[in-house]
C-alpha cells in the first residue's frame, strides 16, 4: 500500500463520500475508486461499505483507519524534520472558527505565526462553536477558535481572552436613556435581531435568560442571522436591536454608528477558546502552532 492510497482512504472516511474525497485531493472520482480497489485487493479485505447512499467503514476499515493516520503522521514528521534541518519549515494548517474569533482574533495570530514561519499556509473555514467540534473530531480540520465551551471529553480547550456581550442600538436611537445600563424589562417591546442557533453568542444569551426565568421569546425577534457583521448592519439601519460581542463594535463606537449598553440583570461575560482533538497525534508543525498560541496569549 502506498501513501496515495492511504490518503484517499482517510479522506473518504472523513467526508463519507468518494466525490468529496476526490475534490479534496484534486483527483478524479475514477482515480479515487481505483486507489481504494487496489488497497482492498492488496489487503484482501473490504474496507468501505458501498451498499447504500451512506458511505461507512467496515470493521477492517475501522482497524486500518487509526493505523493509516499514524503512518501519514509519521510521514509528515519525517518530512518536517528534514525541512527543519534544511532551515525551511512549511506545511498547511487547517482551521475552523466561529464569527467573532475569525474576524477579530485570528488575523493577529496568523500574522504573528507567519512572521516566524513564512512558508506555512492556512486553510480557514467558518463554523459555529458546535459544528467546529464536529469538524475537529471528524479530522476535517486541525484546530478551532470558538466563543462557547461545549463539554466534550475528546476536545482540549485553551482559554484565550475574555469578552462581554452588550446591547447595541443605532447611534441616534433615542428611546433608551443615556445611562450605560438598561433593564431587561425595558426591552420587551423592542424589535430584535438574534444570532442563529449554534452561535456561541446566542448560547450565552439563552443561558442567562434561563437564570432569570425568561424565555428567548421575551424579545420580539424579527430575524435570526448567521453573520455578526450582517447583524450590526441591520441594527444600524434601524431594523432592530441586538446583543453582540463588545470586541466586534470597537470601530462602530468610535465612528458613532452604534451605541452600546449593558443589561442590568444579565451577566454576559464569556471567553474565547482555542480547541483541538485530544486523541489526534499532532505533527511537529501543529505542535509549534499550539505552542505559539499559548505564548501569544501569555
């Protein structure tokens, strides 16, 4: 068995799809199929169930999967050590991130890391805090940056920085007084823009409302929005109010396009986290990235 066959096998296992594996590896689907057929012929066993629409691994396939990961990781380590010996560290790091870290935290981290390792490349995808964990456990990405801590024994969490959610209104909004705090009872008749389910921001809000025996529909929610930037723009247009990360509105407050208030009854403080799989064996490049994250926030 060769490395291409093992890479093909792992990508099919990750994506549960021959076509997605082909796309990921920049190969044609017939080539992908040939790699698997040759691997199964060499090993004398069936590795992948193809009997239905849902691709799954057979028992021999499950056994091979963990070994295949170790083999390819060992290969990466060997190549890394050789490049390090030559004074050139390179490779690709796959990251997923929720909205706020992706926009307001990750760019500074990448800039700092690239300054030290200019030949390293990144692929960055967007997922909410919940889906980011699935992406990591399914080994589609190496690392994640999220704004919500979802208990999972297989995920390592590293605290990054603190954040606080605040109520935002258009700058010329004159219904709420000029105090820096508002009462939640004064918001009952206001229109709201709310982040979609799965968002770390939404989770913090829902949990705090529960502590005060209030349902989410205490607010008159006009729209559920995926993007934090879209949420802010809707508030600026006067469509409704919202609750967003304080880190995301620094420029908006300076330019006087938004106002921000704390809600008296709600403790909307939270943290952002760096996450990765405890069960996965990291390559030397990935270990350097983990160390860089820890040092960066110290």
